[in-house]
C-alpha cells in the first residue's frame, strides 16, 4: 500500500470525512422518511430527527470549547467569548425541546447557520486547518437541507 500523500491542511482526513458523513446520514434518512412514511409513524420520525439534531448541535458547539482551550494567544476576553459561545448551541437545543416541533426545527436551522458563520470567524483567529471549514460547510448544508425538508413534510 503506498504511503498517504503529505498533509497540506487542505485534504479532509479520512476519519473526519467518513465519521462526519455518517453523522449526516440520520438527518437525511429521517427527513426523507417524513415525506413517505405513514402518518402514524411521522410523529416518531419528527421526535427522532429533533432529538438527533439537538445532540449534534450540542456536539458542534462543544468543539469551540476544545478549540479555545488548545488555541494559544487568545486574550481572556476572547476565551470568554468563544467558550461562552460553545455552550449556546446546547442551550438552543434544550430550548428546541421545550417548544412545538416546527419552532424547534426552525431554532435548530438558525443555530446551525449561526454556528457555521462563527466557525469561519473562529477559524480565522485560531488557525484551524482549511479542511475543517470545508467539512463543516458540507455537513451544515446537508443538515440545513434535511431540516428544511422536514419542515416541508406533511404533518
């Protein structure tokens, strides 16, 4: 087996790509199933999709906590800002569990979008590899499209 090509910071590492893509599968499956499932099964699918979105949103938020810990050169104010932001997605996910389904999905959509924008701001300041933003854009696109499909699905 030939050695892997040298890492240049642009190629998405295989584990990140495969694990990230596999994490997007439930979004796609649940949202498409909402379009075709019998009405009696849709309530379960909506709950499963929202619960999964909540877990993943909390996960991507927590990444900023870890990145902030590891990034040298941040001021104390920057650490407060980025570590503070890192808990907001989990709080948004928790709030989504407390409101009607459509509002919860909308909250998830908005928070995933804001988080991607903040990923870009964070990456510019922290030196995250270029592949990270490419991966996040692709995964966020899959999530957003899936959640929009879920909103459009029959009740």
